[in-house]
C-alpha cells in the first residue's frame, strides 16, 4: 500500500474505526520494516555509521529513515493525531495530548548493530494513558503482530489480535494458559545485573522451574503471544515506546504488563518517558505468584 493511498481518519474517538485503521497501520509498519531490512542487509555486507545520543544510546541512519517514513505516513493517515517517536525532535507539549501515536521506529538498535536480527518496529495508539492499538513488525521475519484493545462500549469494534505472515495471511492469536510450575522466561541480553539473579532465586524458592530464553527488543513480546515465552521480567529501565505495543498485545490475549506493585503501565502521564521495572506475563493468572518480593538491590520506580 502506497503512503499516498492512506485515507485520513477523523480524530474523534467514536469515529475511529479500528477495523479500517489496523490494516493501514500494519502497512506502515511493513514499509518501515522493508526499509530497515535494506539498511540491515547493507550493514551485513559492510558497516553502518553509529552516533551516540544524549542518553548514551546508539542511533543510526536506519533509525532516522524509519522514523521519517512512519511519522510522514501517520500524519497522512490521521492528520489530527500527533506522533511521539523515539527520534522526535520536539515533543515539549506532549503532556497536553489526549490521543497520540507512540512509535519506536527501530527498537533494538543495539541488536541491529550487533547483527543479531532481533529488532522490531513498534507503533501504538494511546488514548488517555491507555493503549488502544498496538503493532509490532519483525522485519527479517516479514511478520507483523497487531492488537486492538478497544476500550469503548461499541460492540462493532471488538478486541482482536492477529499476526500477518510473510505471505500476507492473517493468523488469529489466542490466549495461552500456563499450567504447572515450569516457565519459559525471557531475559534481555543486558540482564546480568544482580536483581535478576535475586528474582530467579525468588521464583525457585516459590517452586518454579524455568528455562531462560534470550531475545532482544520487543521481539520478546512476539514470542510471548506465539506461546514460546510465559514470563518476561524487566528490572532495569525501558522507555514508553518500548512497551506500549507489547502491553496491548498481552492485554488483549489475557496477559498483562505491570509494575512491581501489580499496576498496569499508563503512558504520557509523567514528566519523563522512562519506565520503571515491570513484569510481563502471557497469562494474567500467573501474576500473584511471580510478582517479586522486595529486592535487596535497588529497583527504580519512576513516578
């Protein structure tokens, strides 16, 4: 679908038709994924220029190219809905926004640079702090995961989650119920900090066995909704654009993403865009058993 073919959608909650909106956002994520794949394949053959942002995180030309594509396409699709991207230059008035797009054009820049292939495109629609629509594209797999967490009372817009595969077919995603005490547990490749060992010890003492699965970026959320991961603890900071789409997918499928007090994340409610620690589960019923007790190591709670 060409960018210019998107039809503008009115910025009224009752007028937003998610069944129309979802395919267009999926198409934008696919286009961004195709663009990133070109950069990635070139990077495999040679190298890519890497700069460092003020927060010491890396940025490449691929990040910026995907940002520009997504921001432009979303402005065409929904002219009245602002875009908050990781690479936005000025979002100083964001706290005034009730509804906005929350975008990470290249989630997993470090994985991209290291050539692991585990990077994603994340696009979420946020309304009053809650995620209404979440999309995650996995470019190298040519797959897009999408969920509508419609919070309005209109019955013609039900909650739904599906995956678009490389051949264009749609696979409806289903809830996964975790039985027994063995958990497939996702760990970031940067999870060697002491609090992770302490948390694993807490799980063991609670009678859980776990297999550790290392994966980068929001790709972990995709593995969760595919039934390959049950539990994803994140005990060091992320940013809001890292989690919004994944939280939407999990919530639609009966899972959850919560802070260490068991409260779901809300978005654009604080002065900073950093998230505190969180626990994500594919089955909400797991939460009481896997929420961590107090840590000896300091864990950040961002208010």
